[in-house]
C-alpha cells in the first residue's frame, strides 16, 4: 500500500505519486471509489489492468467481494 507523504498533499502530486507506485507494482486490477484522476490516468494508461470503480465507503474485503461478484463498474482504458 502506498502512503502519501506530506509533500504529496497537492492533489496532482498525490495522483502522480500514487500512479507511479501502482505502475511499479504492476497489478492486474485496481479497485477505487471514483477512479483515477486525469494525471494518474495518464500514467495508468500504460498498464494493462482492469480498473473498477464505485467502491465508496467499503472495506477492502467488501470491495474485493463486490468486484468478484460483478457489482462494481469497470472503466475502460483510453486506447
């Protein structure tokens, strides 16, 4: 899990730092509440992973189960 430090408080910097960490980890799936912001999306476009949204106010276990059960929306990459 990536921890955002005090220098990443600016939204753009936080998005870039988080996207960079995700890029380094190269996961198959990303589950999020709203989806990546514009800055993060540009970095994440280089990964071939599925991105699922609408996991608002869920625990990790709940989000995983919702994804597994097809209850989250998948957003498509910009090709």
